[in-house]
């Protein structure tokens, strides 16, 4: 059964959010030098690939090839097999693993984020000319 228009819109929004997460985490890794952001990048990228590569299980080609035995076959990593309860859609195991890896990466980043060095001491402001006249 082909996806409904609502599922297509949810898929597009999920891919856009995943691409934004990939870009943001890669930029943060480059700017801060914290390599833990790359774990978020890899997880977000796996999520995007899992959503884009999703197939319906059993596929029409498998039904044509195997007949009624296609429904009893085991789904692969690209077949929609995990159901999300509140949204009502099925996603691939690759997307779920990517989401979990991104969440673990974000947790590691937040746990082991570098504490900034002491703030530079403020340089006293130069006295204005009026204050110079008063000090004479």
C-alpha cells in the first residue's frame, strides 16, 4: 500500500529536521573542536538515510516473486518495521538506530562539554579627556 499524503509530509519534515541536525552538529564540531559532536552527526545522517531509503514491507516485487509467502518473510533493515505509537507511522530500523545514536551523542556532548577558560579580566577603560583635566 503506498504512503498517504500525511506520511509523505511527515517524511519530508523528518528529513529536513535530520539534515538540519547533521549540519548543526558538524558545524558545532568544527567550531568547538569537540569530536563528540561527530557522534550526533553520524546518528543524524543515519536517521536521514533510514527515512529516505524506507521501503514498504512486503514490497510489491517480493509479493510478485514469492506470492503469499512474502508476508511471512523477515523484513530487512530498509523495510518499515518499527511503529511509532503517537505518530502512527512505521520507520526503518536504520532510522531508529540513527535516532538513538544521535541522542547518545547529544548526551555525551552535554555530559562532557568543555568548561570555558576563565574569562579575560576586563581592561580598565581609558580615561576620557575630561577626567584628565580634573586630575590636574
